[in-house]
């Protein structure tokens, strides 16, 4: 949907002005930064058929509508969902190599995590590993994603591709890493793309 693409482009317009093809590093989160699928873990824990509803929802494919329904399924869990996010985020263990990669990337340019899932889980996990996380692209890792209150962005294949294109149009050399079909748009647009094998 065009409205949603405009929202993503507006976020990308907040990137600092670049010169000389400065790199920007775009990472998927679930199963890329670590062997975790936050949504799957949380929905299985919540029970009450929420995981089964999510699986049924995505049988129709990875459409914009499917992701909006995915968001709705999470939000119906209420305060239990928030507790699960906190618990899972603080329990995620990132490898030393991933933490080192993110630190080195930050020393060279903006680092943005684009997740089709729950951004707050990854914000908590990154902070727990001593990484600066926030909203300032110039000095913090910024995490955008779907289940994020009023700030949620559908980072499906089209959403990630839209952000990557907007970064390129600002003059960035786009480096991207992902592991799934949802990441293919971002990987296709990138100047350097890395597919994570599970």
C-alpha cells in the first residue's frame, strides 16, 4: 500500500546526509542476528491457539494484510505480551561475532535492523549486549518493525525493499543481511548482500 510505503520512506529520510558512498548496514533480526524467531517463541508461550492462528494466517502468503493480522494477533495478548517481550529480549544471547560485526558496522555508518516481527525484543537484546540502541541513526542502532505500537511498520519484503531503495537514493552504499523470503527485496536492492544459512 502506498500510504505505508510513504511512512517507510519518511523514516528513511531521517538518515544523516551521506558523502562518498558511505555504507549503511541493514539487517534482518529473527534468524539473522541469532537463531530466534521472537514471534513464534512468544505466541507458543502465550498458548490459547495464538501460534496456530499465526500459522494459519501466513498460509495465505506473506502479504501486507497477513502482516497486519499478525500484528493484531500479538496485540490481543495485552499485558502478557509485554511481559513476554521483556523476558525473551533479556534472554537472547547473541554470538560474540554478531556483536563484533554490529560494532564494526556502527563505526563505518548507520546500522538499521528491519524486522517483520517484534522490534522491542531486539532492542532489549542489543542493549543487553552493550550496544547503543535508539532513534538517532548517526550514533545508535535503530530498529524498525511491525509490532511496535503506533510506530509499527510492516517490514515485509516490500517494506524492507522500500527502506533499502530510499537509503540508496540518499547516496548510501547499502549492505544488507537476511535469511528468508521476506528479506529478498532488501537483498536485491543492496550493493552488497549476505544471505544467512540456517
